[in-house]
C-alpha cells in the first residue's frame, strides 16, 4: 500500500529495476558482509511469530511469474533458483540444472504452480526490487532451472481417493513424490520442448490425513515462452496415464500466449475430462521448524519520520516510526556497486525505531532504507536516504 513516506514492496517488485551484484551472492570486489544492526530502543509490544531473518527481503523473490501473494504463511511453494554461467556447456535437463548449474542466493516463493503458456521477459526481482542477473550482468530470462518443494494435501471439498498427476510445461519438468519414505519419479516431462503434457502411470491415494511431499525440478531453455501447471484428477488403474493429450505439445495448444494465456479447446477438454489445476489451498510448505511463506497479501505498516541521525566513519544511526507494531531492520546499499546488505532483526514488534548500523567503510557513499515487517508479514520499506561516511 503506497504512501508518500514509503514504497509498497509489491509495487517495487513489479515496477522497479535497480542494480544487482552477481546472482550467486559472491562478494568479489565488494565489501564483506559483516554489517550489524543494534536496536537502541529495546522495549516493544511483543515478539514476531515469524523469524524474519530466515527470509531476508533482498534474497527473497515473490512469484516472478505474476501469481498472487498468499493469505496463509504456512501455505505455498518454496523454490531454489539455478542458472547457467555464460560460456558454460549448454544444459538440456531439469535435473542437470540442479546438479551442475550455479545456485542462486535467492529463494523463491509461489502461491501455487499455475503458469499457463506465456511470455517471460521481466526476470526475477527480490522484495527490495533488485533484478536477478547472471554472472555477466544479464537479466535472467532464459537458461535457468528451479527446484520446487511443497506438500500436497486435500482441501475439505476435495474427494478422497486415487489421484493421477499431470503437468503442462515449457520446457522440462521432473516430478517426484515421497511415497513410503522413498522418493519416486512420477512424471518425466524433461527436455527442450514447447508446452507439453507430461503424465504418470502411478496413482497416489489421497485421504483427509494424507501429507504428500513433492519435488518438481523445472528448467527454462531458450527465451521466451514458459509454462508450468501442475494438474490432477481422481482416476483408476485402467485409465491412469492414458489421457489423449499425454505427450502432445504446442505453445498454442493449451493456452494462447498472445491473448493473455487464454484457454484453448485442448485445455478446456482436459477440464471437461476431470482434470483441474492443483488449487493454491492444496500447497503447504514442508513442516520445517520456523519455515514460513513471507510473500503475504497484507498491508505493510506506514513508515514516517525516517531520518539519518548521526554519521560516523563506520557507523550510522537511523530512526523512524510506524503506525503499527513491526520489526526493525535497515537495508544498506553501496552506491558504487549496488551491493545490498540487510541487518538482522531482534524480532521485537515496536512503533518507535532507532538502529545503529555498524560495519561500514569510511568515506563511502550509501543508500539507507528502513524495513518494517508487521506481525501478519505486511512489509514496508522507507524511501532511501543517501549519505557518505566520514573519513
């Protein structure tokens, strides 16, 4: 929610393009990442239920394919991002990206796995609006891979029974499920191809109590079309894997990328035969201690009175207020390199904030922004203030 004092995170993700260092998070030629922040106001109204340090904003990407943000921090899909370094041998397999490509320092979160055939040219933007680049500084829109991790559960309205899974993907996808404590490949739809339906020969029995962990590895080869839809339907052993569209492909077969990904007849026929995209409410994050989905559709607190109070050679003091209790962090950007660093939060929710940032370099120009995350994960960054440390 944008106001005159703060940038909306969602607006920033969609519309801002700033500098970014190497996607791998390397620090060659950059400052060391020993930045620290100390909240000088210790009291607050409580402690955040979420460890906001686990998913730092400058290393978190909310659905780069244009999906909506969620409304339940326990739901969603978490993904790792991999990319091919310039000059490296071309990879032609989703699994090869996970095994052999460079892993990004960014973590991606999705509300679901529903990406109808469409063009992809915007790239990946973190919650601080930085665009993810490859090692040569090119915006990442091709030759990348992702590993999605999630858990499938039935909604109250979903029938219990045997299900078969299917995917529509451009390019390759491999889907594995943890069945009887063993990872089994259910769908292999790998390789360079336009949008293609991948099917399985294995049924999965789902009850109200079933918790089915799945991993989906996906890769995008040459630009520009992408697609990645996970579908399912109740089924039986005599028909599983025998849909008429299994193995068929075409970038205009299921959806029209030139008409807002409008449904084509082949996709409508799938729906008529009982197929449905897996609903967002079927996706849960793996139960892993303090794991949560930070990409929530919640209004961020309003930041006011943000200012730089004192500048030293290696320290800066900043303060601000919020209209609702929120955590306190400071984002520091080195102007000459674009490197971003974020202080850790003490997780205390407060409305008056005063933070000392240490670990800066003397006689260096920086941009500083306040970061406040409310108890419901609504998030806001202040507008930046530029300053130069003393000699």
